[in-house]
C-alpha cells in the first residue's frame, strides 16, 4: 500500500516537511513546530516568525535531535526555538 501512496502522491520522502504546528508566542516572535519523519523517528524542526517593519520574516531551523513521537519533537522544537531567540534575536533573519 505504501508504494501506491508514493506513486499517487500520498506519501512523502523520508525528509518531507510536515505541516507547521500551532504557533507559540515568545518575546514578540511566533514559534511554529514542523517536525518531520525520518527513519521511524521525528526530527526537531520548526519556524521562527516575526513581523519587522511590516514585513513577515521567517527562519527555518532543523536539529539532529530525534524523538519517538511527533508531539515530543514538536514540544522540543518550541524549546529550541526559544533558545535560538534568546541567543540570536533578530539576527536570525540577517541571512534570509
């Protein structure tokens, strides 16, 4: 069955990005978890978003941390997002 899903678009590759989760507001930023499945585990990933001078900025982060469930990976993505904000602030958008 998985072959048919992949053939007709029902399945993504092993590193396909899953839909963004609900935003968590933190210090004027929105953190949206977006873990993805890889090798039977979920990788920590997400987006940090903020409107600056009327322009919506977005920064995607991916970490090597693996989790047994999507919820655990999403929860950890919020923690990592907060850490990135605390360490770098608006500088995360400099390379975008």
